[in-house]
C-alpha cells in the first residue's frame, strides 16, 4: 500500500495512538487503512455417497483437483457464498448446507470455512474456473492430485466422520507448505 | 475509495472481464481493489456458571454490556483473536476455547465467530475499551442493556444449550436493526 485510497496522499507505516501494531496511515488526511484476513467459503458436495470435485482451470495449482470454494463477497452470508461457489465452479445446486469446518491459514491471511452440501440433483458441469467436474467414491479420490492441503485435510476428516457415523464441527490450522 | 493504493491514480467502478460484479478499478495501473467481509471474533467467558461481560467504554453503544470481541488481525488464528480480545477487553485468560457460533451481519459486511471459553482463573479487569467487567449469573444478565443483537442472540442460545446439557455449533443471521 503506497497511496491513501481516500485522499491520494502518501502512506506511511506507524502504530496509531491507542493501538499496538503497525498500520498503513495517511499523513495527509489521517486515515488508517486496516488490513484483515479474508474468508474463503466452500463446501463438500455429496451425491449418493460420492464427492464432487473440480479440476482447476486456473493458477495456482492448474490441473489439480479441489473442492468448490472462493472468497466470500460483501453482502453475502457465509452459506450463500459456499452455495454460489458450488454453482459457479461445478454447476451444481444444493438446497441446504451444514457448517462443517474452519481452518486458519495465517501464512496467507485466509480463513477457510467449509459446509457439507447434499446436492439437490445429480446435475453438474465445469464452470469457467474448472477443466472438469466429477463425482468420486472415497476410494477413487485423487489424493496425490489434490490442489491444496486444506482440501485434503477437510476430505480426510469428512471420511473419518462418515465412517464414525457422526459429523462434528472441526477447527484446524494449515501451515505454510514446505517443499 | 477514491484513489488507487498502488499507484495513486483515480479509481472508477467497473465490472472487470470475467467477473460478475462491480469492483474498484484503477484506470492508470489496472489494479482491482476487492473488498470483502471482515471477521469479528469473540468468546463467551464462563467462570463457575457465571458469564463475564464488559461494559463498553467506546462508541457505538457506549455504556452497554457486551461479550469481548473484535476484528481478527492478519497473522492470527481465529481462536487466538478471541483469546486476545478476552485479555484486551476483560483482562481475563482462557487456556482453551471451543467453537460455538457463526453469525452473518451482511448489512455491515461482518461475520461474527464466537467460542466458548472457560476462564483459567477468576482474575479479570476492565481494559482500555471497557468501563467495567463483571460476572453475571444467568438470571442477572442485563438483557435490556446489551450492546448488540448478536450478543443477546449468542447468550440466549448459550443458556438454552446449557439447560439442554449439550452444546452444538450454531449459525445464524442478524439483520439491520429497525428502531
């Protein structure tokens, strides 16, 4: 951040009075520009025990498989965001979603929030950001071809819960990948 | 948003290619400045069946009672933010917190996320943003003097769950207050 989005003045980094951490401050108009984590909302779409995954048509992780998810938009409920992403990326509809898991990704200032989603029908189709969309049985999940660790963690938990016969709300943390 | 925080150019509102909603765009450098909801994280601090509430020393709702909560910071886990706010606003410590509820406040682009928090000790003290901090039995909760609807909804649910003997994760929506 170089310039003040309110007045166009130069931005400096300083700890404002009464605060305890550095912020982007405008010396000209006094505005403080706070930066906060963003929420990524998604779902685990299920149809007759199979899971719907999308193959990414965009970077990062082009060609890898993922759960439909994306940034929550202003004016949108968390559940609405997950339902919108399911439709945008996988062309699928869900009437009701159930909160399932929250993951902290502090290294990218993101919070992932996943719902369980039973599909309303068996219809689906690749959206603009997907190369392909397919239903997978548990033993067909392409574990080595999943796009992100948050996706593999979420799916692992999901299948564990499903085998145990009881779904509970999970929280977890994903750390910066080390290659 | 009037000026581009990257190059200082004038901001216009337009729907970028491949997008479906208006964004703040810079005609000079091409930057798109997305705006997304912010997370407010807090907890329901409990000590021997009593709930710790803070009386607000700041606007809005100066003098009203609230649960400790505030904006999640970059680099912080959701649970860490709730524990930090508990200490900053109420001078209290909790070793472990359990996810309890998520509320959508789309009219202010906020997501509230509350944890249940058992206090580590009975120590507490008003922080900079609190006039007073006190423990309340359920029948002493100042329902008519609570600061926000999200606080009264959360507490109502909490006492219902406690009476039922089982806490489950809740989601809900708070609509714009009408006076």
